[in-house]
C-alpha cells in the first residue's frame, strides 16, 4: 500500500482495528522506503506499535526473549519510520523505513538473502558481479533483462546500491563513494556529465553509451545518499507530462 493510498488513522483507532493474534501480536513487514526492498519480518504488539509511532523508529516484540526491543539499540542500525499501515485483513503491518545500516543480525542489508530457484534451468547472477568496480566501468557490466519492463535494471541497480550503502563491503566502488560522502559523489557526477557532453560532441554513440551509463549510476548513488526514491523522480516526470 502506497502512502498516497493510506488513510491516516489515529493510533488508538488503528490499534482497535488490528487483528492481534492470541498472544497479542501481529507480523510486521519492514520495507526500505527508497529501494522498496523487503528488509525483515518481525512482530509487534500494542506497546511496540505505540513506541514506534511515538519515537519514529522501529520497536518490536521478541517472541524468543519475551521482551520489547528497539531495532538498532545495540548495533546502531536503527530504522527511521516513513510510513506505517496495515493490510485489508488488518492482520499484518507494513512499516516503511529509512534504514541506517544492515537490517539483518548477520550484517546483510536484508534478511531475505537466500533465493529459491523456480525451475531447474533458472540461474542468477551474484549481486557482486553486477556492481561496477571503477568509475570507468560503472554500470557497464549490468546484463540486459527480459522482464516485464525494459527499465527493470534500474530497479535492480537501485537495490544493489541500497545494499552497498547498508553493508559497506570492503573493496566496493559504491562503498568508496558513500564513505567519501556527498562532495565526492557530486564531483563524480560533474565529471561524468562533462564526459557525456564530450562523447556527444564527438558523435561517438558507443562512447556516449558508456558515459551515459556512468552518469546514471552516479546519479542513482546520489539519490540513495539523499534518501530520495527513484519512484519520486518518475512520479515528478509523470506529473510534468500530465501538465
């Protein structure tokens, strides 16, 4: 459910509508507000829901320890809440967040790291093979996709960049950009923009293709750094088109 479709209901009223189980719990799906990736599944009770709303950060109920827990209290990997809703059956919560670090206790961006093959012939490319390792090759090695949308790769790239931002793996070019900060990212965008202009002036479409790919990659790193979803850019283009 998008934020535009969600009716804003007072906490007390929402708490009465939610169908808590016999233990007073409801599953809570946590989603990255920027990349839209599902990060984790936990459980909330009325008190953790209240603390989440009041603090603006995620709180859950630990079924194994039998106590409330504040996500990131010990690790520092807190989650800032952007939106909170429940489904049509009122038995599942959706918490949209800005994550500050990995969601999983294993140190990964998301808890959902194991993929199940849907057919014997199905194979997948490891995420590490999809990431450019230098500015000269940024976004050049991403495979073409035959999915339902020809822009699927942008969504995939957004997820990979989000993962790099959360996990910061050593040796990753994207990690390097995030570690250096906004000024470095902006400098790279300036450099790549100049190279796009030069390639276009040279009339070399092969060069232009590579430089434009570099520019798009660095622009998406900037969007992640600014916590601005690609969906918001597409929505802005849609609004302008309708005008």
